[in-house]
C-alpha cells in the first residue's frame, strides 16, 4: 500500500508517455534503470508487467521496496549503477526484455530529505554521491582540485559562463564543507541579475553532481548495454533533464540507428556497423502545460525512444 502521508515522494514525469512508448503490456518484462521512489515502475506493475528496478542509491532501494512490496514476485530490485547493467540484469530470471527505462538525474526525495548536499537551499554536508559508499565526495573535489580542474568541471558539466570566477573564489575561500556555504559564495560571485530565473548556484551544483557521479561516462555505457539487452521489438525510453544528457541520448540512438558510421568522404563502408535500433522519436517528447503546472520539476524533461531491431 502506498503511504500518502509521504510529502517528499517523487512524482514521476511523463508517465503516460513512457507507458505508451514502452508499449507496456500485462506479462511483459521491463528494467527500470533509475528506480528512485518507484513511480514509473509502479505504473508498469499496475498494467501487469514484471519489473527489475535498479538504483545506485541504497535509500531509493529501501523506499521503493517498501512501497512496491505488495506486487510480490512481479517486482524485484537491485542496488548498483546502470554502468553494470548487463551484469545486474542477470539477477532477474526474465526470459526476454520488452522495455528499458532511464529517468535520469536525482529524485525529489534525494533533494528534499537526502541530507547529502544536492540542494543549495539546505545546509547539508557537501557530498552529492548517489551511492554514499563509493567515490569522492563533492567536498573532496572542491577542496582539493586546482583552479583549472574546477573551471573545466563547472564549464563542461554546468555550462557555467562564470566558471573561472567561481573556481578562483573556491580556491581563495576553501575549505567548503556544506552546501549552503558553497551556494552563498556562488551567489556573491554571480549577483542575481534581473530576470534570472534560476538560483545562481544551480549550474555549479549540477556540474559538481555530474562530476562526482561520473554521470556522462556511465550514461553512454548504460544506454549501449540497454540496447544490447533488449529483445527484438523491445523499446528503450530515456528521460533527460538537461542538454548534456539529452545530447548523449540523442547521439547514442542516432548512431545505433545507422548502418554505417564511416566519415562521409569514405565511399565504401569499412566499419561494417549494423543498425541495432530504429528511432521512434525524431524530436523528443516534452511534458504538457498541465503536467508542468502540476509538477514544475518536469519542465525540462525530454523523452527519447528507440526500438530494438
Ligand atoms: C529522477 S530519479 C528517478 C525517479 C523514478 N523514475 C520515480 O518515478 O520515482 C533518478 C534516480 O536515478 C538514480 N541514479 C542516478 N544515476 C544512476 C546510475 N548510474 N545507476 C543507477 N541509478 C542511478 C538516482 O539515485 C535517482 O534515484
């Protein structure tokens, strides 16, 4: 049974579009690579599907297990990164895989009650790891990296035009141990300009989160593994929330839908690449105005879909 008193529960985005595009059916077998609070998984289970849910965050696994316990053997979950998707999918006894979903980024629960420094609004330790048992904390990077490395990360993963000034100030004022401490320094560097719609620290926090979790590298690998796991006619659905993620989803699907990847000046194919998917969405599916009004977090969502050949 769902606990409706839980105010921080994550509201899944583009749910009916995901169900429709994954062509979910009773008795179908699905992998949710970013289980979170299990919102999309629950919708698939409600249509009679079987789901293996994966999440890097041990807390997400605990919450969704509690929430989805009543679905019995149709739901199973495993903690880990989708960078090891092929290996982790082995824990299910699925005879085939009809659909795989990636709903990228972080959940409302992680930002609102995680206590891991994902939010620039609360005063948490500057951690930002999805799996608190693995890798460097954001504070380690911020307090140890040189100015050039900091600038690179802020520019590349945050597309932050103030990257250099922020990096300079980090080096001058560190150590930084909490999210609020970092956010207020960034706020001082980028004074909120008229018409600025986002908090000045949004891009810095995005960049650090992506870097700490190595999100861009694991995404490309996860998508390729997903394509290789799908059965013929199975569907891949990817929801991204910023242009870097969307570019990786778009390029991976584009590449995998081509029969040859040789540069145009090579007249006869030497790569022998064979298309593994058919593109289903030429343009990404975006949320309706009603969904954006009801769930403002959905406003930047983009859904791309491909079908295994
Ligand atoms: C937007 S939330 C998913 C919300 C979910 N669809 C729902 O309806 O509740 C993204 C989730 O992906 C997880 N995540 C991020 N990177 C991951 C990775 N490399 N492997 C597995 N899970 C990951 C995060 O921990 C987070 O719980």
